[in-house]
C-alpha cells in the first residue's frame, strides 16, 4: 500500500516538477523572444538614423563647396590653379571625401580628384551613363543653399554614396539659369572602416553591406535597403541582430534541469539575475538610441532628436493648447571664426557657447544644436511661456562676455528669435517656421535683443526678399550713385576731406534709404559688389580733387572678406590714387566680436597706406581700450551727442572729454551732424579739429564738389570770415548741386 502511495507521491512530484519546468521554460522562452524582437527594432531605428546622419554629412560637404561665390567665380573664369587648390583641398586635406568631381552643363568632367584610383579614375567611375543619371537626379533642384541631393550606385564590388549640388553664385543665385550651372559631386565609399565606425556608434560590431542577390530578402526582413538612381535595390545594410533574450535563457537552463527544491531556489536567483541583465541591456540600448539623437560635440540634442521632439504627440498637444514656444539662435559671422582658427577651434568655441547658454535655461527646457552654428530651445507649459521672452533675451546677453580660444579672443554675437503657439491653429511645423523667421529678422536688423514673432514679419520678410532681388541688379541698372559731404577743418573752415555716401534710386521702390538696403546687402552678399562700386567711383572722382582726402564706410562683412584689402589696393592702383588719401570708417561691431582678427586685418590695411577712422564714437561699446589697441587715425563723434550740444551740460562735458582724449592719443577728432551755428561755435571753442554737417554743406554729387571747390578757390574756406555770429542757426552756409 505504501508503494502505490509512494508512487503517486513520486508521480505527482515528478509531474509537478515537469509542469513547473515546462511553464518556466515557456515563459522564459516567450520573454527572450520578446526582448530579441524589441532589441532588433531599436537597433534598426538607430542604424537608420545613423545612415540619415551620414547622408546629411555628405550633403553638407557638397553644399559648403557648391554654395560658394568665390568658387563659382573661379570656375567660370577658368582659374584651374585656384579651383585645384580650393576644391581639391576637400579631398587632400580633410580626408572626409574619397572623390570629388565637377560636371559641366554639357556632361563633361573638367575637374576631378580622388584619394586613390585603384577602383578606377573619377572619369571612369562617373561614366556618361552615371552622369546622365546625376543630371536626372538634379532636375528641379532649386538654386539655393542646402539643396544637395544624395544617391547611391555600385562601383565594382563597392557601393558609393554621393551628394549632388549645383555650383552657384551666392549673390546672384536667383538670376542664373540652373541649366547653365555645373554640378559638384562629392562621394564616399561605403568601405569596411566607414561601416565599422558607423556600427560602433550603436554597439554593432559587424555592420556590413549585403551585395548579393539576397539583398531583397534582407530588406524584407527589416534591414535598411540601398537603392540606386532608378530605385532598384543594389544592397542592404545588414548586421547580426542582438539577442539579449537568448543570453537570459542560457543563464536559466541549467538551474531548470535541477531538482524542484534546487530549481525553486535557483529560479528566484535566475529571475533576479535575468532582470538585472535585461535592465543592463535595455540601458545599453537606450544609450545607443540616445546617441543617435545627441550632438557628439556639445552633448545636446541634435537636429534628428529635436525634430522627433517637435513631431511628438505631447508637443503637438502643447501647441494646440497654446502652451508651446520655440527659440532659435544663430551665431553671427561663425564662418569667419572657422576661417581664422580652423574647424577644431570653431568646435571648441561652439562647446563653450553651448555650456554658457545651458546654464541660463530653465530645467525643463529642451536645448538642441540643430546646425553648425544654430541652436534651438523648446519650452512647454504655461509657466515656461511666461518666461520665454526673458529666456530669449538672456540668451542674447549671455554672449556679452568674450570667449578665449587657442589664445584668440572672440566677442560672439547671435541673432535670437522666438515664437509662441497661439493655440488651436499653430502646428509644430508652423511654430518652427515662425521662430526661424523671427531669428532672421533679428539677424537682418542686427538686433541686440531677441525678436518675437508677429504677423508683420511675414510682410517684412517678403519685402526684404524683393528688396534683395532688386538690389542684385542695381549696379548693372545704373540705379546706384555716390554723393559726397564735405568735412571741414574747424580752425579756418577749409574743406579738407569728403565722405562718400551711396544712394539707391530703385525703379521699383523709388529712393531707398541706406538704413534699409545696406543690411539686406550684407545678408545677400551684395555688399561686396556695392563696396567695390563705391570705392571705384570715389577713385574716379577724386582724381579731379587734388589734395582732398576721402572717407569711405566699410561694413563688417566687407572686412571679413579675405580678399578685401587686395581688392582695394588693386582698384587704387588702377586709378593711380595713393591709399593714404583714403580714410576707411569702421563701426565697433567687428572689433567687439573678433578683436584679434580685426587687429590683424586693420594692421594689413594700415601697412598698405590706408587711414582708419572709428565711426559713431560714443555709442555701443566705445572704450579707450579700442583706441589703444587698434591703429586708428581718426575718431568721429556720433551726431547724437552733437544734437544736444549747448542744451545738455552732460553732452558738453562728454564731447569735451572725447576731444581731449583724441588730442592725448594723437588721434584726429571729427564731429558730425552740425546743424546750427551755435554748435559750430561751441565745437571751435572746444578745439574740435574737424566738423561735418548740413549746416556747412549737404551731401552732393561729384559735380557739386567740383563746382564748390572752384568757387572757394585755393583757400577752400566755406566761410570767408571766422566770426560766425552773423549767420542764422538754421540756415546752411553753402549748398551746391549739379
């Protein structure tokens, strides 16, 4: 009797053990498969993001070299040496690209560079058939920056990723026929090292390309495809899918094989261990996914991650409630920083800037680097919206303190714009566009504070665009002219110099103020052509005015141009005018932003013989340090001080101190904006050396200056007597027009 009972007990025990083992096995197997599937999906998302980032890098390289005024001009001029030294450097120096070719509108390849030719020369690789496909790929491509398009094609046993962009003149992009523009094609081979570097970002050791006929099957299994120009699958990115679930399963098989008691004890340990392993694996996966959304330089969210955020359901809901805001920040003149200290120094500056901005943002703000020199901030919630204006303003003024990189000191400024969702009718995409528009308004207007979006910007943006298009043809249409305003020596009221001032009489807009069109010219790049036009016209006119000096305004954009000094020297030589007859008037903006670069460039102009004048002294960031640090010959007191002369004791004292400062530092002082006889008398009493203003003479064309000099004779004295008491305050002393 004891035997059957023992048997039943044994049977029940065995059955219980088997059922337990089976249940645990099935449960663990199901958990392992689920983890495997989730890990495979996450890995696929990460690799796809990495491929997109790789394509963006190739496109960015192509855009950078194609959207280049000097490059286009050198190509069109047939300057082979310049083209080879500058375009070819993208291959020889950076090691970013494997191959770079330029294809002309006829489909020929006048220039080509490659790292090595063991797969074939560039002209063999880019056969007529491939060139035809490239031309088809570029159909409809707009002539704008960041318009490059990517493509893949097979080169022997390898696959090449290329980006195609049109080489275009930045300042005249809208005027040229796209069909007449050459293509710049930049390519990289998807070799083992590149695939290894790409996979390493996501903890994948065996990322490779399947070139075989099985590639279509791999795509069906969820691996990213590689398609050629015609959309045909020529390969697939493949790798060994992670199986963290099986790792867990292997750890629990042995304990399951033991006895029930041992199994139960070990099962508890196994479950705990499995949980730790799963958490560790999940953490690694999250870190890899986060890496795909993170900017490697600053540690901030990148454009991919920021786009994910703005497209998320939570952000869309916040927009619908009117509780979302976007702030855009763009560093001004960042390209000049890279040109001065290289990309490594530029990267260091970006990192320092990101750290400084991060410290002033609210804890719940999403801060992202969305471009080489662009940042974005996303804010949600009512409390955040109430603070967005203050946050945006703080971002502007956080850059007031200069940065020191590699021994160079930089004063960085930025354009900041922001937009707030109105609720109900603003999508995330529209909010991004509005913030971007506000930022460009800040950049165009050179604002020293953040600019909020308002509907008026839509009209303003359209007007600026039309103004920019009209400005490009203004020189050819003979719409620009130069007028001259005399500068008078205060002691005897003799004309010693004139200031050249550009005027624009547009057929479309009528008389356009320089306050309106000069910022547009700087934004579009037309300022370089306008500056050359003014300088050339000044050289032509001053040939008839021997002994007279000339003041010419120079914008920061012109001074940043590497060829600016050489261009001025060439124009002066062509007209046989010595540089020491010119005074170049500069504002303090460039000196504050990049004092080291400015000092070097001003020293170059000074060595050529050009005089230098600090314009608008007394406004902005004026300090004795600038006068001591930079080789200025003149300083011009801003007219805002002169307007209060005689009526404001503080203004009197300030002007007197400025004149004394100039005298102490052996710098000539010019007071501009003289509109009354009282102002002139006081400035003479204060021993100001030179004066300028409507009371003495208004701006006039060259013929007017010639007539004025002829009437005044050798003395060139606007007033024949020194006692000015008999003149009415509001009456101009002399105005001559042609």
